[in-house]
C-alpha cells in the first residue's frame, strides 16, 4: 500500500483514463425502455389453399410434427391446424445454436414437402424474434378507397424504411394486397373447345419458357435470351389454343386479366377516420434514439410524396417513451447524487466530502465499462440498479475516509495515516463487498422471462460495487494522502454536524452500557418483536407485476365465428363511440382483423375476420387506465353479449396470461369438445370474470355431399369437384407475374362468384366425358353433389403432437377460484379413460409460482455463501449468525414498510428483499470487526462493544442515510414498478440499522457470556 501511495499521481492518471472510457461507454451503449429478452422459438407455416381443418391436420401438421420431434435441440412444439393453414411453433433448448437447429428443421421440412398434396405451398420456417416496435404511424384519409390507392407508395415506404440500418422489419395494416386475376368463362371455353389445363399450359409456356442456354461465337460465350411478353396489357393477347374450327383462340376470347386488390385482412381507423397503420421494428441490440433519428429523417423525406388528402400522424414512438423515462430516471439519479454528497457533508470533513463526491461518479463510470460485455444496455432496470448502487457504493468510501480521518486524529503522518487506515478495515470492506457480490450473483442465473427481465439489475450492482471497492481501497487513501501531504493545519471539522455525531456516539455508548446489563432479555424482546412483523404479510396487497402508468387501454374482442370483417369493424365502431363518450378518453383506434401491430405489449392469440382490438387513450388528469377498465368492462359485455370482450392495460414485466388454465388432451375431437363444454359450464357457475378456450365456437360450413353413383357414371373425381367449386369461389393460385417493376400473384377463376352472393350449384356446369363423343358434355353440378349446412371446428390444436383444448379462466372477484376449479378437474379426471384422455389444472402465470420457488432456493444459496464468507473472516462458525441477524431484521423491516405504505408485494419488492442481504451485512461486519480488534487488544467484551459502537456509529449512520436518500426520489416518484423496490430497501435498511445497533451487541454479549 505504501508503494502505491508513493505513486499516487500516476495511478490517478489511470483512474482518469478509465473515467473517460466510462464516459465513452455511456455515450455508446444502446438505450431502450425495458431489457431485451431472447425467445428460442421458430415457426413452420404451410399453406394448403382451400383445405379443411381436418385435412390440414392429417396431411400437413401431423407429418411436420413427426419430422421435427427427433431433431436435437427441439425442446417442445405446439401446432394449430386451420382451414388452409398449418402452423407449428417450435421451442428450442436454451443452450443450442438457434440458427443451426432451425436450419436442420428447414432441411427436414423441405424433404417432407415433396410428399404434400398438389397445390400445397412450400413450408416457411422462420425465426420468431422479439424485435420491439420502434415507431408507428397512422395515415388517414376520408375513405378506404383513397387509402388503397397508396399501394405503390407504401411499397416504397416499406423498402426504404427496411433498408435503414437497425430496422428489422415493417408491418403495414389496413392495406389490401394487389393480385393479378384471370377470370375465365366456362361457356366461352366450352364454345371454343378450350380446357382449363390448356389455358394454364399456354400461360406457362409464354412466361416460363425453357432457357435457351449459351452459344460460343468468335471466342466469346453469349447468353441466349428469348423475348417475352412482360407487360400486363399484352397478356390477353396470348394464344391459348385452337377452337373447333381450327382457328386461334386468344386469352381475351375466353376471359379477362386485371390487377385487383385482395379482400383485406385488416380494417384500421384512427379517431373515426379510415387509416393505414405503418409500424417499424428495431433489431435487437440497437439503440432506440439512434435508429429513431434515422427513421425520422427518412419518414420526413417520404412524407413529401404523400397526396394532399392523406394525413400522417405519429401514433407511437418508443424513442419518446425512452426519452421521457430516462429524463425522469436521470433526474432521480442526479437528485440522489446530490443528496448523497449532502449527507456526507453532514458527517465528514470538507476534504472527506470532496473525496466522496468524486468517488461516487467515478465508481459509476468504472462500473459502466463491463456492461456491454455482459450484454446489458441502458434501460429502466439498469438505471434503477445504478440508483440503488449509489447508496451502497458510497459506503466503502465513507467507511474508508472516516477511518483514515480517525488515524490522522490519532496523530499519524499523511502517509502512515492512509496506510494504517486501509490496513485496519480493508478486510471488512472486501468482505462486505463480496457479500454483496454473493447476494446478487445468483440473481443473474434466474431463469425464464423473469430472469431476463431483472438480469440487468444484479449485473449493474455487481460491477459498480466492485468498482467502488477499488475506489475505496486506492483512490480514497491516495486523495487523502495528497491532501494532507501539503503542510497545513491538521485541525479539521468532522462535518457540518460533526459535534452532533459526537453527541450521538456518546449517547450510544451509554445505551450500550445499559444493554450490557440485560443482553439476554433485550435480545429476546427484539427478536420477538421482529418476528411478529412477518404476520403483516397477510394484510399487505400482492401484485406480481403492476400495470404501467400509461394512457393506453386495449380492448380485445372476438365475435362468433363466421362474422365478416366488415361486420366486425362496424360493431367495433359502436364500441369505440361508447368509449369516446367518456370524458376521460381522448382518442380511440380500431384494428379489426389481426389486431394491434404488437404495440403496448398487446396481441391476439387467435385472429380472423371475427376478431379485433380497440386502443383507447385516457386523459390521465381525469382517470387512470385501470379506472377505465373498471368502469367499462361490464357495460360493454352487457351491451354486446355475443362478443368475448377483455380490457387490459400495459403490464410492466414479462408477458403473463390467464391465472387459471385447464388443458384437456385426447384423441377424438368430438369427445374433447364434450369435455370442454362440461368443464366450461362448471367453471362459469363459479362466476369468474371471463372464460375462453382455444377452439371457440364451431364455424358455419357448407357441406357438399358427393353422389357416388353419378360420379362413377361420369368418371368424375372428388378433386375435380373441389377444383371446380374453388375456381368459382376463392380461385386457384397458379404462380406469379413479374413485369420487371413488381411481382404479383396470379389467381385464376372460372365463372367467378361475386362477393356477397351465394353459390348456386344449379347454375354451375361441369365438363365430363361420357364416351359418347370426343367432345366433353356439360353436366349440372347439382347432379354430382348435394349441399347442406353444417358446422366445423375452426381449429385443431396440438401440444407435443396430441390433440388439445386449453380453457383459460380469469377469476375477477371470485374467491378461492383456482382451488375450486381444481376440485372440478379432480372430479372429472376420475370419469375419464386415462389411457385416451387427460385433464390438467395449470395457469399461464405459473411462472410466478415457479419464480417464488426459485427465488427461495437462490436466497438459501445467498445466505449460505454469506455465512461461509463471514465464517472465513472471523474464523468462527457462530459469529456469522450475529451478522445474518441483520438480514432477518431487514426483511422484517421491509414487510413493515410495505404494510404501512400499503405498497404491493411485487416481483421487484421480493428482489429488494434479496438485495437487502448484501446491503445490511456491512454494518454488522464493520461493527463486529472493530469489537474483535479491541478484544484482541485485551479489553473486556463490554468495553470493546462500547468503544466500537462509539467509533463506528458515524459511518454506520452515514452509510444508512446515503442508502436511504439515494432511493427517496424513486420511492416518491409514483412509478408502480419501482416504488415497491425502493420502499422495501429503504424500510429494510432503516429498520435493520436501528435494531442492529441494539440487537447485534446484545447477542454478542450473550454469546460471549456463554
């Protein structure tokens, strides 16, 4: 230490360099609202146009599941089979290389796809990412027709924005996709003697001819190319064959070609006006403000090309949210720094206060340097970690500064005062630092979404506390040495209220002398009072993750299956009008169809023409988002009884779901539906807020029953029937058309059915060969099939390849709801054939229960590590128990503080309790270390306790005050996520410090007497 102090100036230059590196890290580290969480998910989407739900399950989903289940790295998979679509979601093991495993899945599915039925599109295997929305716009106009005219404009927007560095993707809602429609007339085709396959063959030959290859001429290779028709206007002039008279038949003779819009999958409106929604998503690891600036410049440029009748409105900006949050947090941070420095001025000399004032920001800057390597960026959680660290990191500097000042008071020289000051307490400083590191290290390994959400907090605390220890052991003694090295008066004032601390020290010495008379009684009374506070848990509210203090409320709505998109939009408008009649709502947006584009932590589990979402924004001066939910949930459900309505606001933390779920699995869907109906009925008798299931209502279906005798007579297959009907209804995609500027899907119709009209089989002719002539004859479709109305299950879901139905229940005000549902499940389980059907109770919030189990295990590990650390320091197995009493006192104080303020016990409140383990042991360690040092000098236990108490009361109170004042801005800031954390730590530290000063000495004297 002496060698280092003699080279103080050189080492201080190194500190300055590291400080510059910390500033650079701060400026370059990405900023975002909340920590990023990685999802090990992939999806396999396969389109089989026109296929029924059961057909998709049998021919697509089942083979895909069989192909992927044996691939290494696949943890589990779920699937849903809908009409025309198979979707398989794959969860991968956490430790695997996601890209490699998805590559293996891609290969397996590609091999499998060759056996799929004709007409099935190639499966698409994609990486499900967790890219967050950066910015979202509404483009409004007076009519939807005006907006559809923006197709080319929005295509340019999409291309330009996606090319910006840092942008992952773009989503446009409300804009119908363009397609090329070939409408053929069966009558004209029959009159000309042209078959459907001839038409397709002619188109393929024109647009996809056999490549000519290359030719070598004059020692040079030439690529041979055939001039093709690439203009849409020229397509109708294609020769498709010859008529019965041998004359050429052009495409225009039997049909027409035109560019049309598909039926939209979304209808969007903003403040009652037709709208397009344009949302850009940011790549993981990118800085929100930086990428947002790039997007803003590009959007401003692109907006100049918009027609005058279009209004561009910025609907959501994560950058503005981040700026607002960071402004508040940085204000709290600066207030905390100022408060900490002010507190140190109260009890330290001016020189000591200056040293501590420099040590605080220096520790923070050094602590920032490792964060990028640990995968931590600047977000709400990491900033809160810095604020918590403020109150802790200053402790080492205060304790070290106070002890060096004490050595100078005893007459040591500038050099030896610094050397002896460090020598006396470095073990305690390092031990208490390691205790904090041991406390927070296990939290880094907390699993799941909760672990990913909170990981930045322990990481920031560990890096800054380690930095503060280095500062305390090197920077503080060097600064003190340099200050006192120059000749000056050695008289100094111990802070603004130094005499007050001296009086407190003398008074505390008298209290300790009194404790020494009845240590056993005082210990028992203190522990009994402390233990009794744990009963207050029963009277303290609980909220795992609170609702964010935001203005958005999302209303998820599902109508009966079969409701058209237009009908859905109209009813959503009625709901929005009702909400806007509330004076506390200042605007609404409607997203009919697939819902909100992943804004406000909201999305729909199942989507279709019958689903949609409304986003209502409240005036927070008049009411909160929760107030709106409470006020309008029941009125909306009463006014729209056929709709399933769920109102929600943004919840801070990882996404959660239904508190209670019942999963039914088995082989036969009809039996599963019967069980579902029985379970739902019994659950609804408990009067919960809402009960839904993963299947929903059966959808209306037109069933075409084949007349087998006639089919055999005319030699007609079911595939021909299906193709003929589909050509009239949905059309058949036959490829794409590229004119060099854009690529459009080509869909063919024969006798296309106009939207909104019913299919009349009596007017549909089918060409058949009876053998009586070489030419086909025309037969009415009614001779081949009959039609009746029926119902079909809208979706078949699998969990690990087994057919499943999941019932989701939200209890609302129902009491003991989960236990009552458990009784229903147990009663029904006894009636089921366990070999064919299973029923299980669970909850999509089970991660909360697993969190408390995991945190209990981690807390036990933390206590054990701290125990071993202190046992090594004091070379005693009993002494650590005295130190850990402070932890017990702190948790009791935290519960008391939460109860008094009626602050909910939440995820971060529990994190605060775990954090207290490392924070509060410091005072006990420092106090007991001084007691042991005095005992080694030969004085009695009581005198050692009294002298140590008088000496250490100043740094103990100062460190306690700094920890508390650093968190006061957070505790009083009103943030529902972080207030419980701040209240927990403040009350825990305060309660623990006050009782530690009494109970730890009394317990020490009790043990010594034994």
